[in-house]
C-alpha cells in the first residue's frame, strides 16, 4: 500500500492518544475526521508498527492490545461494573439506560446516591467513597474517551458501546445464567495429574491398615535417608 | 332517511369544531357534559342553548350516536369517523386477518366466475367480475391505509418522550410487529394465502381470456384485462407495504430488543458479581484496552537503580508498633499522598513558581521525591500552567536546573498554557 505521510497530518496526536488507550470519537472532531478520511492508511501504518486499530462502525476508534499482553485489568472490571450498575439503576428509576449511555448524560450529583445504593458491589471494585468513585471510575472513563465531563455533567460517548456489548454477551452467556441458579461454584477446568506409581504405595494415614509391600532392608534404608534429610535441613 | 347533502353540509360547516373533537373521539367516547365543555371552550361566545342546538343537529344527522347502554355518552358514527379519519389522514392499522378474509372471498369469486362461464351466463359473469374488481379495490385501499398507519406507528415511537422507558415507548411497535407484520410476512410468503389466492384468480382470468377467444365473447376482454392488471397491482402493493413495514419497524424493534437484552445482561452480571465476585464475569466478555500510559519522569540512572533494587530485593521483617511502647525519638512522618499534595497545592494557588513552592513545603525532601511532585502537580488538569525561564534550584542534596511552571486554577484564564513534557536536568 502506498502511504503519503503528508496526508496523515494528525498522525502524531492520533498515535499519542490511541497509544494511551484513548478512544477517539466525534468528540475530537479533527482526529476523528482524519481517521475517517484515511482509515485504511492509518490502519495499514499502525498494523505495520504492531498496533491493531479497531474502527467501530458506531463511531469510534481504538487500539486493541496485543493478545500476549492482553489481560483484563482492574480498570476494565471497574468500568464494566459501573456500566452494569448504571443500567440497572436507570432501569429501576424508569429511565431509559440506552438513552443515557448512548449519548446521554449523568450529573455528578447523582453519584453519591448511586454509591450508597450499590455500596456492596462498589466495594468489590475497591471503591468506597464518592471521591474514589470519581477518581477510579469517572476520571478513568474520561481519560479513556468513554465520557466527557463539563461543569459537573458527564456525557457518555459512543465508545460506551463496548460496555453495552459486555451486557449483551453476558445476556447471551447461557452457562453464566445457568450457574447463577445453582449453588455450585463457577465451572473451572479440571486437569488430570499423572500419578507416579511409587506414590501409589505411600500412605500418610496412621489408620491405614493395609500391609506395606516393603522389605525390612528397604524400610531401614528409607528411615536412614529420612533421618539424614532432617539433619541436612 | 337522512339526506346525504345535509350531512356533508353540516360536516363542512362545523369542520372547525369537529376536527378537534375527532382527536378526542379517537381516544374513546365522551359524556354529554364533556362534549358541552369541549364545544364551549372552542366557541367562547356561544350560549348553552347554542351548544344544545348544535349537538341536537349532529344527533339528528346521525353524526353523533349514543353509546349502547350509556345514553349519556356519545361517539362519532363509525362511518363518519372513518370518513373523517380518511380526510384527516389519520389511519388506523387494520388486521392482517381482514386481508386474509378478503383473499378467501376473492378465491370464492374466482370459483363463481368459472361457474358462470361454464354455464355461459354472461350477466352473472359480468356481475361476478365487477364484484371481484371491487373487492380487489378494497384490498388496495386497505393496504394503502395500513401503510399510512404503519408510518404513524413508527413516527409516534420515534418522537415520543425520550425519558420514558424504551419498552413502554416501543410497546406499540412491538405489538404492531407481532399482530400485523409477522402475520403479513406469513401471508405474503411464496406459499402463503396471498400468493395462492392471487395465483388462483389469475389462472381463472387467463383461462377465461383463452376460452373466450376460442368459444366466443361473453364479456369484454378489456374488463378481464383490467381486473387482471388490478390483481397484479394488488400483489405488488402488498409486497411494497410489507417491505415498507419491515424497513420502518424492524430497526425500532431491534432497538427495543437490544435494550431489553442490555438491561437483562446487566442485571445478570450484577447478580453473578453479588454471589461470586467481580472475577465471575466471563473474562472473554470484557473489553480489552491499553492501560493509560503515564509520562514517567526519570533519568537512566534512576531506572537502573530501580531495576537493580528489584533484582536484589530482599524481604525485611516488618516492625509493627506495639501498643504498650511509646515511640522513641522523632516521630516518623507519613508519606504525603497525591490527594493531600493536590489539595495543598490547590489551596496555595496561584503559584508564581511551583518548584520554589515545593522547596518551601518540603525543605527536607529528597530530590527525586521533589521532582516527582513537580512532574505530578504540573500535569494536573485542575491547574493551568505557564512555563518559566530555566534557573537553578537548591534541594537538600542537589542543585537542579529546570524550567519551572507558574500554576493557576484551570478555571481561570491563564496567560500561556502548554502541554509539552517537563524537561529536567
């Protein structure tokens, strides 16, 4: 692909923002327009540099981290939790969660009551005070381009769809729904360990009355070895 | 027998009063008191006698009819109501079953046409063909009406209050989809009743044309051809109405469904988290994103020292304070937190020179600690910064040369704001 760097006039700020984990949406009109107009060129260039630029048709761009380095961090968990809480809270109030999270807004003054109502859940995300809620969640959201803040009003931006998608995938997760209705812990993979045949003869149970299949010499040698090991230790 | 002219004249004469009443009647019946109140509000200079005589005229002309078993409640005569709805372009969505019933009737008429032709009864054949033609016109009229009604359903959903829950807002869309669009899809399907009916009538008409050419004319060929053309028009019209219904309502229905799925998903996730903790939400579902990178201030030797310390890390036993022992010597000061420093800095605004302020605040502070605070505080969004000239600053141990900042609150206008990184040497 032929790349004309003079066309990519916003390359430096775009890369700087994306590299920080920021999501570029129409909120940043210049950067967004550049990315929209030269989407293929930017994607090609970033791919060559080892960065995967995701162009979401709902109107935002972001870097997806490398699979090797990709792990769900605390921030992702906190922001997802906040989204779940907000959706439920708004639905409880008879408000339309989609209208708020897809371009709508939330006042800073609503946060303390939200924290109070969902204190048990916020604690799991190490958020206990309104300050922590602002610092660890709302500030992070604005830093990553999920929301913008103006005069105590948080406006949610199109990248919030990433969290709404989480709600959808949870809803489609039949295993999760099934596990909720059982008292058993969530299924975890069980690996079969191969046992050493020697280990099969060992027993630590003092009440185990099964006969030892061991000669006297062997028993003596084992006792000496054990004693030696203890002295060494 | 009421003379049609008088009805039409009354409708024309009282249109200004009737039109707003139609909207009220769309919502249900009205009591005599409500009717009088409504009319009085529209005709401020009328006396109660005027209103009584006006209502009397409408009742005599059968424009207003009493509701069965409630003589004091009134409604618009259904025929008049339909006519007024047509004039006002207010369309009520019909039932898919009505169209199906019309189609069954068309099939029966096709049978009668065939019978009439077989017994060579020209008059009956012409009559049945006229009936068929009128029935097809009924279907066309109904499809057109339904299409307008569907547009209105979609418009109502889109323009209703955004604050009310989506489920409530789109209730009509969802009901329309289930009760009209879905059965219409079945009906207009290739093997549905609509296609079958149309095909049957079409076959009869085409066969008739051929037979007439062979056996002689019982009716005019043009009549057969016109009816055939109208049937094809009806078929196209049904497909177009259905396509339009899908285009209008499907996105809204999907939006409502998605909304329900999101709300349900969030509730499910929260109950899982409540019972099994935050890690129970499937990791695969979580969005992955690069962590925000902070601009780290540190020179090569600092990084080297940090890595060296990590490599040579040795755990030390922690000395916990004992309650019964008093602390000897100078009490150890707890390290400053970012929040604390930000607060202190904010209280001290405006700062003519950040580094000077830091040295005043922490005269005993280590150089790297001071530089960390310098970097952290100068990058804080709450503050607007203006770059100063390079100069030397004396810490407890070092002489530092850097370009400091003057800080003001970011809410106040600042002479020069810059986002360039800090350079220290």
